[in-house]
């Protein structure tokens, strides 16, 4: 439940576990690129506040924020960043005149656990890019060089000779809760129950059930879904295709294959309705080249579509990042992304400039465009307007020749206005 703290509300901070010196480096190197500097500053301020409360009373948010020179909006946003990454858990205690917020502070994951976590390290790579993320990762990579020679180290028993039957050892069993490296769990929107239900509907029907997965495998599936923004149905499709039934439970899913399948089937962040549209695209009943082009845009994931345009060559990381931005930031459907990619390559000298594409994407969002035909109709219409405007302003024969060339290209792309209008009507009538 999302709750916005007010200045008059009070707060208490407690730290769960132990904070080591190397945790500061971990937070700066691995967490800050994801949560941002404001959230990191709030974390350290919470850490200090937890120590101050050991010798003084709790204070209001207003007093706390005045101390750290942070406004309330920034605080609430930064707090959510910390909560999302498992660094803070918030508990609300409602009182008559004010609310009391209890903030539980958790230590960060150690580097090995962070980097081996698909969701965390995936977010780091998404925000920094592969090269920068790998550079930071190299700080924590241990040498695999084996030391030659025989291990002659002394054992505990050889040195201390413990008598396990003596009273100190027999009474050493501890039942108290001791501080340690306790970490909070991330709140996930992915529903395991819905995922299992979707799995049961895959072909062959009923072959995958809850017993088909270990707890760790289900957790890994949930993390991958959060990383890609994938729906339960999308994950069920990807898992079903890559599932290894001949392996023992706990070894039947291959995370790399699942992520590869997600990249090709429903690239990046896809809402359930968009996913259903992509799995069941509206085909145009026409054999014209333009209709084939639109059908391809409607049916293929952006990565696969771009790869096809590049004659099978895998897209560069920079281009993949652009596709990810169009999907995650602007929530364009796959067909609209494909149309924008095609249009940009045609008009920007076979390049995909990020700033240009984002500006056009924002316009498509405002126009409410959701399919490839409408996207091309709008984009080509805008290009014609610009061509006509430039033609009116120009007077030289060289400019006129250039505009004639542009108009000729427009006619080839549209395959005649009559054919284009017929296809647009076909799209709006369900492809018939």
C-alpha cells in the first residue's frame, strides 16, 4: 500500500542487522546507479537517525527533512526507491492527530549476491550499459588462479582440542535472535499463482503444474519477469518453450534461454493486452508489398524485426537500448515500435538516433497510435507536410529537384494513395 508521509507525521528508524565498512562501497558502486543519489543520501541519513534515536526521542518528518535539507516530495520518491530495492521496509501506525512511520533499514546485498541476482544486476546493466556494468563487476571478480602445492593448514580440532561433552559446549545452543546479514525481500507485482495457471494452459495442456518447479526456480522466474516487465502469460510461454522435462526438479529451467526467448517473442515490457495483440496480430488480407510490410510489423518483436532489416545480423547494444526505451518509457506497442524503426531508418540515413526517436515516440503517444498502419499513416503524413512546406519556400532548381525526389519516394512508400487508404480502412475493420 502506497502512503505519502506528511511533515507533521513522526518517524522512527531501526537498523536490521549489521552494517560493515564495505557496505558503503557496495551502495555507491552497485546500488546508486539504480536508486539515484537522493535515495542513497536518504539511506545514510536514516542510518544516522537510527543511532540518534538510541539517545534521543523520535522526531517529525519536518524536523528530519530540515536537518538533511531535503523536500518532502524528494523524500517520498527516494523512500520508494529504497523500498523497491529491499533497503527499507515501511510500517504505518495511524494515530488520531498524526501518523507514525516505522522505517526498518536493511544492509545491502553483498557484491556476489547482488551480481548473481538477475533482477539487480539486470537493472544495473539497463541503467549503465553492458560495458560500464562489466567494468564495475570486475572490481569484485576473484582470481581463479589455483595455488600449487599441498594444503597443510592446521584444523580447528588439532589446535584447540575441544571436548564436545563438556558443559561449555553442551550449553552453547542459542535460541535468541542475533543480529546478522538480514536482507529484505523485494515486493513483486508478479503473481506466481497466475503464472502456474497460465502454464497449465500451454501445449500440451496440463503438462506444467506447480510441482514442475522448485521454490528457487519460481523465485528466479519472478525476478526475470520483473526485469523484463513480462506478464504471467508471457513468462508461461517462454518457460514452456525452454522447459527441460528430462532434468530433475530444480534444474529444469534455463534462465539464459528464457531471457533470450523473451527478447525474441515479446521484446521488453509488454502489458497483457498488448501481449495478446502480439500473439494474435491482425493480418491484412492483401498481397501488396505494403500490406506484407505492415503484417511483418504487426507480427514480429522489435528485436527480430530490426534483425530482419539487417539481413540476420544481431542489433547493436545501442540499438537494443533504444528499443527498450521506446517500450519501457513510452509504452509503445511492438507494431508501433517497428513502424518507427522502419521510418527512422528510411529518413535518417540508415541510423537510429535516440533523441530523434524519443521525440517522435512522444508524439505518437500523444496521438494515441497503437498499430503499425496508423503509425506509418501519421509519420508519412507529417513527412509530406514538411516536404510541401520546404518546396513552397524553396525557389532554386536544385531544391525543386530534391523535393521531386522526396515526393517520388513518398509515392513508392505509400504504393498510391488509393491503396494506402484501402489498407488503413482494412486495419480499422479488423484486417478485412
